[in-house]
C-alpha cells in the first residue's frame, strides 16, 4: 500500500491579493488529489505594508536590519515591522483554520489531526539570484514568515523556507514549480497526455516543460520564469481604474495592441539589477518584481508614435505582453526536445479572457499576430515545431488539477517531499549544483516530534534528528538566505 500524506499548502503571491490554501492528499509516487481549497483576501493596509517593506529592502540592498529601522522610523514605531509580521502570520493562520473547519463541516475531513503537514511559502520581499550576481557568493532571497510561530499557532508541523536551500547550493532559488508540475505530468501521462507544459500566471509568470529529448523515453523537466505577467496590467488597473485588476479584461478588450509599446516593454520593462534585459537571458533564470519598470509610455505620460496612447490601448498591449512573454519563453526550449502540444494554464492571470485569447492565438494563429521583428525567425521556428500537432491550450482543470490551487499545492508538495527526503529542485530547473532537498521543518513548541506522523516517518528514515537540530535563521521572521548568509 502506498504511503499517503495530507498536506495543507499556503501561498501569498507578489500580487498581494490574498492567501491561497489547498488541502491535498499525496500518495508516494502516485495520485495527487485536492480535498479542499480556500482564499482569504489581503487587507489593504497589510498589502501596503508589504509593498513598503519591499521598497525599503530594495533601497538598502536586502539589508533586513536597515529596512527594519527605516520601516519603524517611517511609522514612528520601532516595532512596526514585527507588528506587520504578526499581522501577516495571523492572516495566514486564520485562512488555514477557516479552510480546515470548512473541510470538516463538509465531511471531507473527520478532524483537523488528519492534516499531516503544512507547506508554507512565506511572502517574498526580495530576490537576488546568482545569475545576476555572477556568483552565488552574493546571492540572496528574502521571504517574510516564521514557520515555527505558525506551527505553534496551529498545532501542526510546518515546513517552510524552501528557496534558501537552493540558493545556498548555487541555484536561482526559483522557480519551484517544475518538480510539482513533473509530479502532475506523471499523473497526466497515465491518461495519455505527454509531453505537457504548465504555464503559471501571477504577478510574474513561470513555465514548466515536461518532455523528453527526441529519441529518448525518459522524462526531462525544464522550467524558468517568463517575466512580468499581471504586474503591468494590475498596475494600470489600480492607478487608473481604482480596481485590483482589469476585471474580465473589460478595459483591454476595447483597445488594440500597439507594436511600438510592445517593443518598449520587451526591451526596457524588465531590467535586472546588473542592467541586463531579463527577457533575453537564457534559462535557468528567475525573476523579481523589483526589476519591473513602469515605463512612462505605458503610464500614458510619454508619447508613442507621436501621442500618448489611450488607457484601453495601453492595457491591451500590457495584457498581450504577458502572453507574448510566455510564447517567447517557448522559443527557448532546446531544439533536441519535443515541444509540447498540451498546455495547462494555472494562476489568476489566465482568468483574463484577453490574455488567454492572445496566448491561444499565438500558438494557433488564425491571422498574423503582432510579432516583434527581432523575434520573427524564432516564432516561425516555434510554429514549425508545433506543425502537424493538435495544440491544446486549456486551464489545468481540463487535466484534472484546480488551476487556482496550483501555487498553494506546490508548497504542499514541497513539504511532502521534504518529509520523504526527496529533491524539489534540479540543475536544469534552477541551476543548483545537484538535486536539492528543500525546506525547514518545525514542530509545534514543547511537542514531541515523533508523536506527529511526519516525525515518525522521518525518524524511521533517519532524517529527523538533523531536521530538528538544523541551524536557526539569523532573523526568525525571515528566510535563512539573507544577504551575508555565506559568512553566518
């Protein structure tokens, strides 16, 4: 009989719209079944506080101590950052409790003790991968969220801080989706769906390609960040429509794609800290919203082709740009790999019908789409690789996986694989030196780890002692791979 673990996954993304929760049953090497899910909106003051913290970390080059001081000075309260952290954790705990309680009321769970482990991503506040520093010696990643405190609040073991391990072993620290997508692809393959690509759409997009090299049967997992996705359209919606996003693509649907603005966005809107264009970097690569630049042309403050563009045209171009970046990423799939004909879409960005239609049209053109001149040859080659294939572009629900639960499920999966001591990042997905087991394990305070199911499993495997006695984070409110982790 296969070993099963029930995990609760938590994700709060860069869009700061809310807390995504999913409870999933993972069978070791087998089925992945979602049991329940939930969403809790972010209070606006908490979202604003996180945005302020991000900006301060950018100004102070990731120095948490200086950002803490500046955050307190700005609010005339030295404990302001600790209070922000407490408010964030309480929101997370509230979201977990409500999802668990609803699952019990619906008869899905008999009691809360059936939750074996919580996979907690935390809130990313800064990220500087080795691809930008030219060496892992200066890289770092900063996630807000104390896993020990959350375990104490909920009485359930928590595994968190997944990105630090990858960074500390020479990786980009992102994306973490590809191994989860590999696990989903193994389920899909049993139903005859292979190869497959998973395209996640949040503030930043990321792409996972589960395929094989031509003439080989073994599955190959590739993955990287595609660049800005919702970032610019959400920005326009907030600043000019006073909404969190372009609801149902209503604004963009009334505009047209402007090729000049599209060119500017591709060339200038994602400039990394070393001054290079993220969108032209080869994988493995990972992105950070602090690099995304709101061009004056996008904001309607500078002319495009002689005059400022209307909001609908700017919105439509920003939405097309999101889909275009994913398409362009597909041109980076090595030529000796089979290009997938199945595309599973997940994440809130694909709820926008304008973006979804644009991506479908790019892969299945019925009329010549807007393609930048520099990309015409690569786009033509992509279409040739897709020729004679029935290209399916569908939400992941078509393959049996809730698209809105995808990001949260990644971290349930990551937690389960930490329990099983199995890698969650690979050299071909993050550039890590060797397959890496990720995450810090925390049991509720004053509890005996072996009384929990995951503790017993880890004890039997000989991995519990090392997990319990791992070196603590320098600042428990944040991840371990803060600037200077190398000399800690």
